[in-house]
C-alpha cells in the first residue's frame, strides 16, 4: 500500500459549510439554511437557495458504488421519467448529474414533498402497483450493465459470513448458524423450483421511498437498483395477516397488470425475499457499525436482546418457508 496515497474521504468531512460550498460550486446561491434528512447509507441534506425553492443534495458513501454504477442509477431514473413514470431524478447541471467536491461525490435533486402512502387504502395500493407495473415495463426492456443482481449469495451467504465473523456474540454463533443454514437451503429450493427472469428493479420499495402527493405516488431513492425478480418491488406492499395479504394481492395484481403481466409463480419467492432482506439488514448494520451515525441512530443494535430477537425472527421465517405460498384468487 502506498503510504503517500490520500486517505479516502469520509462523511465526517461533511460540515455545514462544505455542504453549502458543494452546492454553490455548481452555481447555486445558498441562503444558509440547511436540514439533514433521514439517510444513513448516504448523507442527504435540504439546502435553501436564495429566491428559489430548496434543493436536495445527496452525498454518496465513499467506496460503495463505482461512478459507472451511480451513473447507471441516474440513467435509469431519466429513462423512467421519459416514459412519464413519476420518479425524482437528479438535476443535470453543466451537462452532468454526478459531481465531486473535496473528494465527495454528490448529486442534486429537486425537492419533492409528500407523505407515505396508506397501504390499507385499496385505491392507493392499486395506484402504487400501476406505477410499479409501468416501471417494470421500462425495466424489462434491457438489463443493467453495471449493477449487481439480487442474489442468495449477496444477501444471504455473505450476510451470514459478515455476522459470524464479526459482531455476532461467540456464544450465539452455533445457534445462529443452525437456523441460517437450513434457511438458505429452503430459499435455494424455492428459487430453483421456478424459472425466475430478472429485470431492472427499484430494489427497495419500502414506503419510506415513496411520497404520496396529488393523488399519486412519487418514487425516490434508487440507490439500491439491481437485477431482481419483479416480485421484489411488490412484496413490500403487503401487510397484515395472510387473509389481509390475499385481499391486498388482488388490488396489486389488478393494478400491475394494466401495464405488465404478473408472474404468479413468483409468489413463492415472497418469504424467501423477505428472509434475505432480514438477513441483509442485520449484516448491513454490522458492516456500518464503525460509522458514528449508526450507534447513534440504532442504539438497540448489537445488544443481547437484539441478537436474541433476530435469531427468533429467523426461526419464524424458517416456519413460514415450510408453509404454502400465497395464492392468487381468480378475479
């Protein structure tokens, strides 16, 4: 290693002054107002602009994505916007959407107001599914070239390795592995049982990434785009018990199929994908634990209680994977 090489930038370098300097380097004039928004993987700020509406500055976590992968995110957003899918795209400034200031890569977005959708509202659920159907119509037209696939290896196997070789208490490693290994086996069986086409997906369609305004959803934060089964962008719309989810599924499929055929075989992947998300989330927190923002905002993580509840949740998922998948009722 070259000891003379500059250290990679870190988020601690982001001061209020440097955030404003970054924005003003693009030709904006800030009025000095600044608000940090909820974001932990990256850093996101609302910055006031003189005699104009505020803008949103997103600073990308160093060494997570390569420039080409970030630009593919931006290009996908632009492609969706061209097809009038309501997404929040980065602004093109001086012919570019990705900028660098003091070693930190960032993008600037228009501010989009709104609130979280109501998943118990059938009309909103139908509209969400319609929009995702339109998104997938674009996403299925060609593959990503730079972004990775959502895979069992990335989200499952690597997550287990991270925890067992890291923060997971030594006295719990054996019981954790005794649950994780059969979980991964069952997940593989579900995936192997069907032919799963992968398409370009948002990848992280939780309701914190959707803003409801003017009677329609606006999708934000495409940071986790990947090649994935279409059901990845739909299963997080489901909530409640099995009976409630079955009813919700009818609305989702009806809205989705206005723009894209729904592959009912992928219903068998809902619990596997939910399980992979649970495993990946725990490993994500562990990987980021040296970032001071994480112990501050996730104080319950890495405690005896957390690990006990995490293992219990995985055991519950193991039981769910032994149950029949949701079934789409005839319209």
